[in-house]
C-alpha cells in the first residue's frame, strides 16, 4: 500500500511515519509541499498514492481569528485540492479534523452524526474542509480528533512543563471540557483504520475526558516540580478566538470497528515517562 502524508513533519505526521514504517508500508514523499501552491493536485497525482492522509493545515486557533481568509484558504481550499487529487488518483482520503467543529452547547459527548456548528474561524475553516473532502472524493474518511500532543512540535503538554519550570503559579482554564489525545496513539489507531473500509466521519480521541485545568494538574504531577495550578474561567483567559466549553467526542464508530485509544490519563503518564520533562524545552 502506497501512502502519502501531508503535514508529514508535524506532530501527528512524525508519529504516522513511525507507525507506517514499522508496518513496512510504502510512504510517498512530497518535499516542500504547500497547500496554497497551484501544483498541489499535479504533485499528489504524480506520487501515485493509494491512500492520502491529509494532516497538514492551519492550526493556530487564535491566529485564525486574525487571518480568517488564510485559514479558510489552507484548511478548506487546500483540502479541496487534496481531495480532488485523491479522487483523480483513485486513492482513499483520510482527512484530519477537529472537535472545534462543534459549538459546545450539547453537554454530552458528540457523536459522529451530530450537526456541526463551529463558533470560531478555525472551526469554520475545518468544517468547510470536511464538507469539501466528502464532496470531491467519494472514498473519504474524516477523522475528528482533539487536544493533540506529542514529542514533536508545540503543544499543551510542552507549554505546561515549560511554564511550570519558570513560574510558581499557573492559571489554567477549568470550564472547557475535552479529550486529550496522544499523537502516537492516534497514529496507531489510523494504522488500524487502513485495514477497514470506513467512510464518512469518525471520532478518534483519547478515552475519557477532562478540563484543561485537570490536564495541566496531571502534567505537573509527573514533573516533580512544585508549582500551584489555579483554575480560571474561559472569560478570564481572554483569548482572541471564542472556545466551545464542551467538545468531548464519542468514538462510537471506531469502537464498533474494534479500534479504541487508551485513556488520556494512562497516555499522558506513558508520554511523560518516555520523554521526561527534560525533553520539553520548546515554547508554545
């Protein structure tokens, strides 16, 4: 099976390459790939993939409020080009999306068939990307995930460890609920998805749920650092982009296919044990 990964240098892309190499699957390379360039379709078709895993995108939630047109161009327009290329190549498309396509008003875990209603520019751009992927490539699987972290790139875990080193007190939002997801666990799940014929939409997050505050407390507990974690509200955080307060996802379709991800607490414990606080020096 010949697989092309967009965003191969990102935190999920790194883990996907590791998992797929281990499975001895052939990976097509696209150096200097840019979703805004006019040769996107030509380059993808030339790679002759059987599967395209589209993990590239604009991911700065607050930045998308300032650069809404750019976020839409990358996450929607770029995804359309990838989907059209995948269809032309006769390839299956796996498109990575987000819990932020939901408004957070439901109050119970979102299922795959629940109606999206994004409340920020980032969520709107990803939702449009979902729509275009499903429209242009018949063999598409949209994979919504959330609160992703891993050994590569910037993420919440690295940020908390860095701040815990430098500050005596951390103020963390305690009224947003979601599902932390280890990039390595997600990559392993996607490796299993390749053996299925799933189409449409699936949710793929770490099992269980928590608030950002609870997530931060768990991270700090593994560092051995003495720092106070103080719960605050979303309003107190004063971020540029509005955030949905409840985006816990129910991984129902994957579970029915026999695919589950570990509980978020087990995953963060394993992650911190493997890489340790010394590995997290990047700002986020």
